[in-house]
């Protein structure tokens, strides 16, 4: 099989993955995994040391802070965090951030 044909088949397979995930109801889980994977890069090391994304439901990202002090501070920084997520993920980015202490 030629290299060009393999590349074409991989491209076709790659374009099917989002549809399959959506059909299986796993689209939010896949998006949450992508956010978690890049969390420190997007929000910075200090925030990532005290807060982790835990779930994504539609456009709402749930995250857990390690203390009530951090939870409150992050609530105040939510617009900046959401803007950074928007820059990193575009239309896939969450539009709301719900924080809790965990």
C-alpha cells in the first residue's frame, strides 16, 4: 500500500472519530480529556497545582480546588481562565466554570 493511500485512510478515520464519540455520548468526555491534558499549559502552573478539571457537561467545566481560599480566588479569576481556554480550544472551549472544594 502506498504512503499516500495510507495517509488518506488515516485522514478518513480521523474525521470519523468525533462523530463516533458523539454517537456514543462520549463527546464531552473526550473534550474534558483534551482540557485536562493541556490544563497546566493553559491556566499556568500555580493554578494547576491547586485546581484540576473534573468534568465537562456541555459548555460547563467543573473543577476542584484544593482549598476554600483557592476556590474563592479562582472564582474571581474565572473570566481570565475561560478566556485562556477559549484561546486554546476555540469553539470547543467551555463557557462557564463551576468550582468546588475537594
